[in-house]
C-alpha cells in the first residue's frame, strides 16, 4: 500500500492529497473548486519554502519527521504571508506575459528579488521568472535597454539617469520599489588600519560599483564633509561589486564603498576592515531598486501588477529581522549570491566582525523598506548636479514623480497588509544635515566642496 503523499516531499510532483483519501490531485474528480485551488496554492508555496530552506533531501525529510507536518505548517505560516498573497491574488486580470527574465547582481541588496523565486512568490502570482545573474551595472542597463530583461535589479539612481539620457540612450524607466535600505559600507585594506581619519586619505584609490549609484554619491558626500575633494584629492574608479575584494587584495585599490556582502567578505578573507557602515552616514538611505520600463508597464499592466505583488510580498518577509537567518540560507547558494552562508548571515542579522577585532550588533545594518520616497529621488538629483553629472536646469519634482512610482507602491503595500506611509517628500538627514526636498538648489549651494570648486 503506498504511503500517504507528503506535500513537503519535493522528490514527488507538487500536488495535494485528495479529500477522498486517495493519493491523487483533487482535480482528478472533475473541476477544482475555489477552496481546493486555494489549498493547492498554499501547499505549493509551503513546499517551495521548505525546499528552499532545506535543499538537501535527507535534511529536509529529517526536519519533517522530527517536528511533524502540522508544526512545520505553523512555522511556515509565521514566515510566509499566505493570507496576504491570497487576498492580493484576487485583484488581478489575465497576465499578458507569464515568462519573464529579471536581471540581478549577486549582492544582498537584491534579496527580495532573489528570494521570491525559491520561495514561490513569483509562482503564486502565475509568473514563470528566470533570474539572470549579471556581471555588472553597465550590462544590467544595456540588457534592459535592449529588452533582454523584462525587469531588473537596479541601483536606485539608475532609472533616473536612464530616463534623463545620462550615460545612455534616453528611455523612460521606473522605480517600482526600493529593494533595500542601508546595506553598504566603506571598507579599507588592512594595511590602512592606522588611517581611521578620512582627512588622511588624500592620494588613496577607491572603488564604487557605478557612477550613478548611492555608493558613489555617499562616498563623495563623506569625503567632502571631511575636507577631501573626491575629484582632486583621491581617485574613484568604477569596479563591478564581485571584483572589489580581489582588487583590494591585489592592492589595486585602497578601499571601496560597496554593497554587501563584499564588505563582510573582505573581513572574512582578512584583507579588509569596515571603516564605517553607510547607515552611519545616512540612516535609512536607499540603495538598490526594482526597476521596469514605462513601455513594459503600458503593454503588460496585469503582469506588472502581479510582479509588483510578488516583490512587495517578498520585501515584507525580508523586512522581518526574525527571518534573516532563514533568508540567508535561501540566497547564499551558487545560483544566487554564491557566498559562505556565515557571511550573508552576518550582513542580514547585523551581528558581524568588523575586521578590527570587534563584534558589532547593528540589526538594521541592512533593511528592506520598499517605499520609493520621491524626496530620495530629489536628493539623488541634487548630487548628480553637485558633481557635474547633469548640467543646467533640473525639474526635480517632475522627474522624481515620473520615475519613482510611490502611489503604486503604497497600493500594493496596503494590499499586502502593510500600513502604507503618508506623504511623498519625507525629510531626512545626511551626516546630521537636514535635506529639504522643496529647496534642492539651496541645498546644492550650501556645500563648500562641489564640482565647481574642483574646476
């Protein structure tokens, strides 16, 4: 007599045992009811989550035998917002396009986009997503412009730059959500442990992942506030994130302001130390974004909404500190970040070694607040103008509101069970200085060091 089907046994096809007690799908008796469809969807998502958390078959079976299916379901329910997924799924039309290609760079900033695949969030929305690991940001940009990718992991300033035609063909591009906040650091080579004062950094070589990046803008800001002109006193070069640690080890650069996990990987490899976390420069700053072209949204509105739901739901789970160790297991494997799990765990939990002999506990070292505040876009535009990337008059408000889809994000957040924030132009402080998005030109002129002073 065959053993009852276990919905968590990923070695067999994902199907639900029929209510009649036989080992076959409920639909074998005829058309499925709405209830059985919901149960099938829930079973699929639960099975996907367990397989992602326990990819080794023997370990997975051991876990299920030890705790039992009901306990496993209860644990999963605390992680997976199944009810929110089901509620969101009711508000959808026919998908114009189900097979999608999404580009990403192998960094922890892409956590929501990445984990949505193994945890079944895309599948729950009827989407078949192929995640394409991409080598660098210029290639990410080009693949979106050439329509090789339908949507992409972006540095949050990139859609602004592309929409303005800065450094590329001008194509209207949108920020649907912020993928992560914080999650960067300035890391220096271990030989510079005596250079803790940035005023002593003149003549050093630094790497950033891209010109149109928060990394570049925050490094420039930090240097300038410490009296170091980023255009004349140091060298700043663009280096793909996966190559940063190797360049630090080889002595090609003295440090970098880069994304995690590479700051922590430099410590893990004993070639670098963390000088300062980016959250200490601007706590809550945006880093990466989930971006998509205006053309794709117009042609595929239902697909875009489904993709939005999947990513927002993933962001909701990623934002919960209690789930970070489990998420580290999901995104560490070769096809995703290809990093030691302990490195990812240190980044996501905020309990980490800094390379100076200290163990730090900073729970929001990396966070996952998806709100694309339009004031963030205005700040990015001020830095583009401050450092000469854009010249002439800038209609800050118009560009910010066209590119950063705040209204859409609030709608999907509310549908997913979040309390959507009010307003669009939230104020914030960078190194203690408040930014008023209503006065961008005054803000630019308030700095002693900018592109004009370098001329």
